[in-house]
């Protein structure tokens, strides 16, 4: 199966075409950006898909559903739904928290991998995963202290833009936490890989906001993308 993965939920606009039978992506591009996802995404997708052989080769779409930017999530979902509808193919949603943890779950570790995204105002979007990939802490918006309390005394390793916040809270209690990486957005290749094994029934392409929006979504481009669905 060949999948197109799309992510605009966090500070990047990314797309990847990956074949389940391959070891490397057919094409991939990721642009770090805080704003401008709506203008950048469609040209980026077109470039990536053209390098991979065209839209006719795509058999499934995966899209990062959040948590993350309210507007960014909507932009990615609108584009992904439009492509899936036009191609008449399956679409699945992938959590940004799962995608951040995925590269590290492949390596041996004890305890839990914690994905932490800075949600501002002293809060993080957080989830934790065991060695088998099973969720030990379901995605939520919480303070680092609340998340630590939920996770008990197991060994913890943390990834994501909220890693420092999480580790600083742990240090107050003399609890060691290993910071594995602090990337602001997941590797789009792992959005694709998770999308290949996901099922539409249990991984719907619906937004995972975990909070109300801080501001109204931008007009114009978002509406244009959503109108294509």
C-alpha cells in the first residue's frame, strides 16, 4: 500500500509518500513554520506527490489530527479529506503525540515514553506509551505535575516541545527523566508509518484539539480547503 501523509498540526508543514513494501520514503518534504501553513501546504503536497509518481499511485491518506494548533489541524484535515474524496480512498488520523513517540518506541527502553507538547500557560498536551506501544496515559491537556502524578514511579523518557517543562517538574521531586528529543513537530515519515497500520474505524480523521481554540481560525484559505471536502 502507498500512503500520503500530511501534517500541519504543529510548527511545520510536511508531506510524505511512503510504500509499505519500501524502506525509504518515495518522496518527503517538511518546512518549519509557525504560520502560513494554508499557503504552503497544497504546493508542498503537489511537489511531493509529483516526485513520487502522481496522485494516481496514492492508495490511502494519513493526516496528523493533533493536538496542536487549532487552525493548523483544520488546514491539514481539509486538504487530506479533499484528496481522499477525489481519489475515493481511505483516510486515517494519526495523533501528533503518537507520532512523536513512535521513533523511540522502536528502541529498547524501560518504563514509558512520554510525549509532551507545550500547550502554553504552564500546560502540556501529553500521552505516555509502553514498550509495546500501548497507551499508558491517554492524550490530555494537563500540568506537568498532574501528568507525573498519573504516571507513578516508573522510569520515564520524554520527547517533544514540552520536554523541558516536564523534566523541570520532575526535578522538583528529585525524579530523573531522560529527555530524548525536543522536536517541535513529528517526523512525517512516522505519521506515514502509523497511518499504514491504523484502521479508519479506530483512527478517524477527526480533530484532536484537547482544548478550545485560543483564537478564531483564519478566513479565506482554510475555508477554501474545507470547501473542497
